[in-house]
C-alpha cells in the first residue's frame, strides 16, 4: 500500500520558525528603506518649493516672498499662498484672497511624508513635532519658512532681513522641515537649544503651554530624518543637515554662526 507523503508536524514547525526568523531580520531593514524613501520624497517637496521661490523672485523684481501683517494672515497671505501659482495651482494668488483654491498648488506637497497628520501631541495651539505636521487654520504642513528670507513690511528698518532674493547667497536656508509655519532663528535661539527637553518637539519648558514658542529655532531642531532635517537653500539645492550643524548657516544678515550645537541626546 502506498502511503501519502507529507510534512511532519516537526518539519512544519521548523519551516514556520525559519520564516519567522527571516521576517524578524528583514522587517527592520524594510522599515529603514521605507523611511529613507520618505526622506527622499520630503527633499523633493522642498526642492519644488525652492524652485517656486526662485521663479517668484524673477517675476517680482528679485523680491523675496512678502511677510504680511498679522491682521492679514487669515486672508491668504502666508508664504504658501504666494508660491502656490508656481507649483501648479489653478488659481492665481490675489491680495486678500483667503479661499483654499489659491493655495492648491502648494497644498499637495505641504506635508513631509515622514510626518503624520496634525494631532495635539504637545499643544492644542497647532504646533507639530518631529513626526507630526503643524496646523494653521485649515492648512497642515511639515515645513517652516526662515522669515529672515522674507520681505517684511512690519520691520522696514531691521537690517537682518534678506529683503532681496539675490542679497542672500547659496548657503542661506529658505525652508526646512519644522514644527510650525515660520521661524526667526537667531544665534541666541540656537544657544538656548541646550535647554530643550528633547528633539521630538516638546520644546523648552516655559510654562506657557506653547512648546515651540518663543524660541523659534526649536521649531527646526527636530529629529525628523534620524537626527537631521532637510533644508532647501537660496540656490535651490537641498541638504539633509544634522541637527548639531544647524547653527553653521547664515540664517539672517549678521548671524553669528555656531559650529556645533549642544543638544539633548534624545
């Protein structure tokens, strides 16, 4: 009589154990590959913003993106509204236009793929973190503008602003990964980062309930891509910058650079 051949229970358990072992070995590696791909996509978003900024300046007499008075913020005057037409937006930006259609081109690439949708992780105000987007009104985003690279009508006599695009050189940051819509990094801000609780976005403790305020450099010093962030510079190139090296760039005119920042270990 021919007996039906098959696997014994022990053989099946051995096969299952081998598969489980292979998965345990491969899953972390696959996770790292996936996160690296998100970082590459994030850098590509910033590259598009950098090119949009360049074209904006070419059409506006070498001016940087205008920084509107706070009373106009709700009317569509943030930087992403002004750059949207150069990113495929169907609506041309017009002063006072606050509807969502005027930011359509920008909104598609506003959130870094490494950041989840906004949630009140550290604050109900709208701040993001290393792994979550920020929120302002109905807009969510993962990138922070260096406000010193804007034409600021509120401070016409402040000599720190790069009021003209060409005034800044290639190594001046324009946009970076970040935890809020904008930031005014200063040398003292970067020195104070040694007081950060962590690099996740819980900020410098000050008891006011706003973790990334008033030290706006803390909005940028986030461990989003490992212990680093992506930055697009004035010449439109993008770099993955280690957090300890953030102080090496000329964020504003007269900025005193710092070679290596003292930052938390986590």
